[in-house]
């Protein structure tokens, strides 16, 4: 029976509409709570995904007969070392770059004025007035000087201390929660089976998705590292002053789908423009574009296959949604969070249609198919298999 054939019964749209209104109202309440509780929920979510990413190391050590406590300690030490190294190097480079920021702003001011003059010479009226009204360069340059920034921080001492204290508290929460998740990870499948047998929900689909999320985060980390390495080499090749800083920026921002890599390229292009002129800036931009195009369209699909069947439109919308809900930190985990949401919807008979709508479509022999779903079913079958993904190489 086709999924899209005409139905024989009459749909009660009044009842369906009432259910939709109640569902939307509940969703609004939940989202409001999640936004208000972001300071608590975001560290817990990050701890969960970091634990998922780190668990293969614990499992590898335990398979080599390393005691559980020692395996956990080694894994936590590696995580803390990597985190401390990235933060230390990043902060040092940012402090150094901040000293040179007024120089780059003056260079941008000069090029913007030259561009406005060229536009007016080629028949664009009031180009200088329009360009000068976009940015107040004097205020920007004054704000960027070290003395003004330090005075501003001094005048906001209480709020700055509060922000720093919140960050440190959140970081400690992430580390502690991640450690306990790793401690409890072994035997999770048996625990979930016991929950189901005792009358609880069936969370086996969510557990299966953890393997998918683990692979996605691992591959994404590798691709991000390659992106940072190649971007840093490209910036060093064109004699930019901060290739390591731009490499770190490319590594971190590559976790944000669609827009992250583009945003990471802007500071390097600006530095190339100010330091070496438009020609070098164009080559730096082309290099970033080539790196991202090659890794995103050839290397990453080869490593992931068709395993993560989420529509590209859903990916873009998820970045916008999680960014609105939890700010920039939500954008970094937009895809993993959407994958978890898709699994939860996939295992709910009432809202499974949303999971189907989120799936990535494929065109095979002129027919449109949805990744992970068989649209041609027998009478006794239900759409999908409870999982959110399609395994590489599986043919229908």
C-alpha cells in the first residue's frame, strides 16, 4: 500500500486542530523553560556530548585491561590537557591580536574610503556619504585601543567578575557531569532494558543514535582539525601575522554547519587585505573556499556515507533555532541536538511525521526516496525502523 494513497475515512480536523493548538502551547512553555534555564542546561548538554566523544578512549583502555578508574582518569586528563592547551594558546594569541586591532581598523577605513571614491568616480552618487555612515571608525578605533578597553572592563568590574565566575562554574559543571557520565556509561544498555521492563519508555532508539552521534562528532572533529591545519598553513604561506590564531578559529567554527567556516575566514581575509592588499586577500579567500569545499563535499561524505539523513534545509534551520535558543554555544551543537530530536520524534507514533519531514531526500532512478524510510509499505508495516539513520552501503 502506498503511503500517499487516498484515505477512506474522514479526518476530524476540529479535533486535530485542537490537539495542534495544545501541542504548540506545550512546546512554547518547554522552549521558554529551556531558554530561561540555559545556564544549567547548556553545560549539561556539552558534558553529555563530550562524554559521548570521549567514551571510545575509555572503552579502548578497558579492553586492554586497564582498570576502570585509571581508564577514566587518563581520559579526563587528556580532555583537560587539550582544553587547557586550546584556551591558553587562544587567549595569548587574542591578547597579541588585540594590540594590533587598531592598525587593521585603520586599514579597513582606508580601503573603504578608496572604494567609495572609486564608486563615485564611476557614477554612484553619494557613495562617500553612505560608506562613512556605515561605521564610526573613530569610535571603533578608540574602543579597540588597550587603554580604553581596560578602562571599560574596570568600570564594569562587578559584571565582569560575575561573568567570569559563571564561566568557571559552568566549566567545572561540564567536567564533573562528563566524568560521572563516563563512569555510568558502561552497562547503559542493560539499564535501559531494565527501565523498559519496569514499565518505562523504550529508549533503545536513543541508545542506537548515540553511536551515530559518536561517529558524527568524531568525524566532525577530524574534519575540523584538518580545516584548521590547512587554513593555518594557507595563512602562513601568504605571510599573515596570526596563522595559528586563524587555524584555531577555523577549527572551532567548523563545528557550526553552513555558516561557521565562512565566518572563520573573514578575519584572515581582512588581515590579508590590510597587510598585503586586495590580491592576497582574494587568494586567501579562494584558499578558504577550496579547503571547505573539498573537505565538506568529498572527505566528510566519504567518511560518513549516507548515515546521517537530515535535510540540508533542516540543518540550516537547526543552526538558526539552537542559536536563538542557547546563543552561539547552541549553534556549535545544532546538528547533534537535531539528531537526538529526530530520534525522539521517530520513536513517537504521533509525531513521527515530523521526523520523516526532516529526513534527507535522495533521487534514485528518477524516484525520490527519504533517507532511512521506505515509502512503499505492506499493510502490516509501519514507516521507518525506529532508527534515525541509514547505514552506508545499504541498498533497498
